[in-house]
């Protein structure tokens, strides 16, 4: 793989505002799928292993897409500077849905009140959750976009719950 192609794919990952698929990279760069996969593997090696302590960035797989992001140990500091893309209250609702999924909308309403309806509509429009009819209510689950949006390399609901529990435990430990 030439250095020029490697820098091209690196720049696509860096500049994308969301995780990107092999096909999206292919459409942008006109490189072959095989070259892209090989180059991404090299970039993962470069950022995550070879330069382990030299950079605050990493290249990761998020669902079936790839992204360049700030390493987890630096996110708390860097997040303090950047504005969140999702409102805090909406993010709390999304976390409840992700943790308790599948969650009845009626149960969510009991947890957070009538704002649940507005939040479900907004999260659905962002394509972060699915809401499907379930009797007289709706059953809420995270969508395929959820792990991609948050850079989680799993679509398994149990793994997502475990990750959320670790994140909350980390926040509690930092308060001590």
C-alpha cells in the first residue's frame, strides 16, 4: 500500500463527522475494497499499537464502520472543551433506553415523565432508537446507528449494558 493511499484513507477517517463504512471510503477514494481493508488494518496498528503512547488518537471499528477518535483515557478532558451534539437530557433518556432495552415507552414515561414522548420522537428522528408498536405502547430499542455514533464495537445489547455500567462506575469512582 502506498503512502499516498494510506494518507488519503487516514484523512477520510479524520475528517468524517461519523464512522464510515468501507463502501463510503471506496466511493470517496476510488480505491479497491481490499486496499481499503488492508490500509485500515495498518492504521489501526499504527495508532493503537505502534504509537500507543505517542498519540491521543486511535482508529477503531464501530459496528461495521470505522472511525478515528480520541482515546478513551483522554475523552473526559477533551469533552470538557467540545459541546455535546446531543442535549444532556436527551442523552440521559437514550442511556435509560440502552440500559433497559427492550423498554416499553410507558415504563420510560414512569421514569422521566411526559417528556419521554418528545425524547422518543427526537431520538427516533436521529435514528438512534427504534420504536415499534407493542400493544397500547411502543417497545424501544437502540438502533444499528447507536454503537456507530458512540464508537462502540458491538451491537450486542448485553455488551452495551455492560459498557454503560462500566462508564457509570468510572464516573462514580472519579467522584471519590
